[in-house]
């Protein structure tokens, strides 16, 4: 039902400099797999096969990663190293990758609007690859797709964060309509620490209905002079319905050093060693 997933990867990744000076943040490995590959696996697990990547300058290694490397593959053909490529070969066979360039870095809302040419007029997922989300039983996007089948409206992933960290996130508030599910009535992008608000923070997974494109088109630059997806979603929430879903699973903010190290330790122990 939801076949396409949009990956906005055009940002500069300034919190991880100097590593991200010439290397895309999304290509940083967690153990032995780049962040974006975890994201693509999550989307495939949720039944999607169209991976729509919103690119920026210097992000070509992402295209190369999801393509054949004849020289390398010829070189290791028939050796025991070949098994290290099983996963990525499967991804390349199962999914279609399309790319578009965001010429100016004008915010996540603008990046999503740039992806319209790849998405068309259908509901779609958005996945921010530096938010690494892991749940063994059922991936976060799979959980959200199930909800979409029931409610047919935009859904955003949220998670409780400590009150002293709300200034780093988009924060929602709304009516609790059932276990883990809220009908959003307000949303604030990176509120001041002192603001009286909930501590339900938006995490980088969204299911969006296609009317979001025309809403973003009309959205004026907000916080930081950027076109914020939270502003467009607030409009959508007030004129229709947006749900926030408190997902099951682990989440690591790999856009900063601490989160990235935590993710690496977690994946080494729970995925890499566990599967050895
Ligand atoms: P972030 O602000 O978290 O990522 O944007 P960033 O800008 O790359 O990193 P810092 O803050 O400078 O360290 C959230 C996501 O939106 C994408 C980013 O690539 C990231 O995945 N994004 C953001 C775009 O694709 N285009 C934009 O104009 C802004």
C-alpha cells in the first residue's frame, strides 16, 4: 500500500565534523554497515520497494553503494568474502533507487517537497537515516504502516525524551486516543527549555499523505529560516488529522557523537555478535 520511502540526505551533518566534511553522514558505518543501509532495510521490511533519495552536493557515494561494483565483485568472486555482499546484493535486487538533487539546503520541509517529483500523488514514508531505529520483532516503519492501513492519515513517530532535551526536537502535544497513539493538536519546533510542553519528541520516521506537498508549498520559512516539516504538519493537523505514534524499539541519534557510539555498541553486541 505504501510503496515509496523518501530519504532526505542533503544536510551538511555539521554536528559530526570533521568526519562529514567530504563524507555523507548517512554513509558512516555502524559496525560494518552504513547508516542508510539500515534505513533501506527497514523500508523493505515494511513492504516498500521505491527508495527515493533527496541528494545534496558530495553525496555520490550513496549512489555507488546501491549499485554494482564490477571490479570489486570480480575480484572477490568465488572467495569467502563474497558472503559479506549477500545483504547489499539482495537490496539492489529488491529495491529501485531514484535520486533528485536539492539545490539549496532550505530545511527538511523543502527537502521533502523536492522529493515530490519522485513520489507523485501517493502516500509515502520519510526516513531520516541518522535516526537509527531498531526493533527486532517489527521495524518502526512496519509498525507505522499497520497504523496507516487503519487510519489513512499522516503519522509521525514520537518518543519521550528528558525535559531538558526538548530544545533539540520537534515536540508534539495532543489527545491520547489509544495505547501509544495521539491525535496531534499542536507542534513546536525546538522549543525553549523552559517551555511548558509535553516531552513527546518527533523522531525521523513519518508516513505522509500527498496533500502535504501543497501544504509545504505554502509554508513560510520558520525556525532558523528553514522550511520546517513541523509547520506543514501542524497545518495538516489543524485542518485534518495527524497522528503521533510512540513506537516500540530502540532509537539512536547518530547525528551526534554520543548517539553514534551508543548505536555502535548496541549493534555490535545485539546484531553483529548475536548473528556470528
Ligand atoms: P538535520 O538538521 O538533523 O541534519 O536534518 P543535518 O543538517 O545534516 O545535520 P547537522 O544538524 O548539521 O549536524 C535532518 C535530516 O534532514 C536532511 C538531513 O540530511 C537530515 O537527514 N535535510 C535537512 C535535507 O535533506 N535538506 C535540508 O535542507 C535539511
